C-alpha cells in the first residue's frame, strides 16, 4: 500500500500498482537563466481504472514526473495523458498514456490526443518542440530568435497561472491572462512570457486533425525561428 486516495467518505490507501508512485516522488525544481526558480506546485494526477471485479478504483495518485526540459525555450512540459487513436482503446489497456512516444514534433499523436501542461520561465519565448524529435536523430539545440509553430491539430489551451503574449503570423499580439482560453485551429502561432519575475503555466489538450488548406495550399506541421539543429 502506498499513496492515500480520497473518497467522499474517508481516506483509503491506493491499491498497489506498478504505476502508483511513491508519495516521496516529486518533480525537480527548475531555475531560469535569470536565477528565478519555478515555485509552481507539482501537478497531481489521479488515474481511475476498473478492478478485476468490474468496480472502479484508483489506479494511481501522485505528481507527474515525466518532465521534458524544453530546449527550444526556457521552460518545461509534462504529458498527463496521450491517446494514439480514436476511439481511444485506453479503457481496455494497461498502458500509461503519459509514457507514450509521440512521433513528429512530439506534440500530437496521429489520430489521437495529448493532454499536457507547460511552464514558461520569465521572458521565455516558445517554439514548444521537444529537445528530441521522436523518430529522428535531430535535436533542437538552441533557439535564438522569435519563434512560431504549427501542428495539424485543434488545440484547447487554458492559462492557469501568470500571463502570456500570444502571437500570430500577421503580427497580432494578444495578452492572455489566467483563466483565458485560446483555441488553435492548425494555425501558426507563438507564446511569450512578458514577466521579468513570474513563471506562467498553461494546460493544453491537442487533438489530431486534418491539416488546414488555404487557397489550395496544405499547411503542414512546421516551426519558424532561429533554431539550431544538431545530432
């Protein structure tokens, strides 16, 4: 028995399970280049499943630990759960969706979804691609200028903490505050944390979709910016 799961009536121990982490497991504190540590709390994830008797039960309860330190911007991201098809088969699978590898830019599973959160350091500007691109030997080493990216997906974004500047290809900049939502529809865009002192946190659900077609041109996944690539 390890973690404590809260029911509506009492506290009960989490059932032993290979995906039920130790209560002492925590993510690592990250510090920005300016020396400002990320004090945002760990994300607690509670996953529910069916037991052998067919009744629902807690499968795991604990902080997310699959941290991806973002090389393309100053920050970090974690995947809470990803599905790799529709309809999803996760209700009959023992696989942990947080451990799935996502091809391409590492953001949107083909035919699936990605439930993730991202922390932006003060003054961070985000291309939001992983340091290692799955299925490729390329790694993003450094981003030295303004950046935007696009994925063939519909993205539901909600800013939980802080403030971000959202940019689009036509030069528009919008201030996004905590509680605001932004819907991306296969569009080229970027994010920037304008604060000199405060970290920001955004929660996103990316749903795979058809690539946008404008004036007969199919707009594929891409990112723009002074990105240096290397082995």
